[in-house]
C-alpha cells in the first residue's frame, strides 16, 4: 500500500452540522448515541493507537464524527458499515471530501462479511500471525462506537473467527479491535481472578485476546446522553491462545461454572454431565485438573479454566459403555469405582 500522509480535510460540515442539515434525529431503534465533540472523537481514535496508512473498518459511523477523525489521524482508507440508510447523504459529503477513500456499505454488521470488502492488496499479502509485529503491522483495524446491544454478539463473532483464524483474521494478521461498550460490561471482560466482575466473559476473551480498557467517557459525552459511563476497550488477538481449546467447550464450561456465582466447583461443574455418570465424571474432572471440589470458580485463572475445558472435552468424547454392557459388568460383579470408570447406573448398585 502506498504511503498516504495525514490530511487536513477541506472545510466540511461537522457531524453535528450534518445532523442538523439533514434533519436526522437520533433513533432509539438503532441505539444511536452520537459522539460529536471533536475532542471526544479524537480521544476515541487516539485509543486505537497507530492507524497511519491503515484500512480502518468502522462499524456504525453514524453521521461520521469518528470517521472524519480517522482520516485526520492518518488512516489511508475507511470501510464503514452502517445500518441506518438516513445517514448516507451525510456520510457521502465526507466521502467526497476524501476522494472516495471512504467506502460506505449499508448492512447489519452481525451478518456482514468484512473480508468481502477488503481490497486485494491486503488479502493477497499474508502476515505471520505468531510474529511480534503481526498486530502492529496489521494493515487493518476494526473499530467503532456501536450500539451497546450488539457489542458482545459482535465481539463473540470475531472471537470465534480469531479462534479458527477465519473471516478477516484469515490473512495472518492479529487485527486490533477498538470499540465502545458500557463500562460495566468492559469491566467483566478485563477482570482478573477474585475480582467482583470476573465471569464467563473474562475467561473466554482473555484466552484469545490481550484486553484493555483505554478510556472511559461519561455518558454526557454522547448526543443524546447515554445513561451509563462508556468504556473504550481494545482487544488484540494473542499470538497463541492461553490454552488451545475450542470456543464451544470453553464457553460451555464457563457458562456452567459461573451459573451460580461463588459456588464450589464440585457442585457447579457437576451440571456438565449426565445424571447417570455425574458423580464419577465430576470426580475425574476435578482430579485431572488438580482442583478441589470446594475451590471457588472466582479464584481460577483463565489457564485453569482452559485446562478444565480441555479435560471435559476429553471425558465427553470417550466412548461410553452401553447400558447393556454395564448391566453385564454389574451382573459379573466386575464394576470398579476407580477414576475413569465412567458408566454407572445407580439403581443397579445396591
Ligand atoms: N459512530 C457514530 C458516533 O460515534 O457518532 C454513531 C454511534 S451510534 C452509538 C451507533 C451507530 O451504529 C448508529 O449510527 C447506528 O445506526 C449504527 N448501527 C446500529 N446497529 C447496527 C448494525 N447492526 N450494523 C451496523 N450499524 C449499526
């Protein structure tokens, strides 16, 4: 990609002017809380780090306040995906001012294939995922001040793609992500063991990402004002996940473990197994993970949860004896209760 210097845009109406000119009230159904003050939009873009000469994929540009700052901070190109068609004339004004380096797409980011809008010069040059530079050299940055209600579904979509190196993450770059969300939800993502907000989100995101809160805006920074504080969170995919485990397994184990907070592991994770084998399977899982049954899930490190999920996957993928085989074993008095003996029909054991 050729170098494109930082630009000072020709006089262009501000995002606030554009909203007035095009008579665009913020719509609740699109969860629109705009960042219009240039100091705030500049602060948001600064949280992304170095975007010079990069392609920024912006989710929900609204009237373009952040979009404009992206160019002023040196972005080479912006691909903006917006669901509200009313905003396109305002965004087109900005696109004209930057010689079409702003590409606009009407769509819902939750089913939009970002890779389909990446230009050939990016998709044909693969990065080396495990190199130190893979995230700083990523020619792409994903970013947006988007509605609170889509932040987690979107991040989970990207997390699954990171875990399988698919979608926009299939080109070998650890693409940084910078987005806004409620401060309380961001807190759940970045929390360490023993912290109040520690939970499923902390474990699943920290297994695949370096997660940091870069800034917190007061709700009053938005138009209309948001009724909570809003955090700018940055997620950078790790070179390797802390534990190699599938998203589905880690999600299942953490959902069950944190279903009732502060309960002991022995009680909570038992729900992972079928009734017939529950006691033995739970005992085996705890034993192999070197955990005591009274360990509180809030104390576990992300790696420990990853290992728990790996072992759980191993236990449930093992071939199980059928009821008939088990009955025969019981009749022959061969049933033992060692760890790993997985299929016991309690009603047969007297
Ligand atoms: N980024 C702009 C700003 O800071 O002023 C707008 C922020 S507003 C919180 C969220 C924007 O995302 C709105 O413009 C809204 O129309 C758009 N949006 C809402 N749901 C979306 C979706 N599923 N896909 C793409 N854009 C969406």
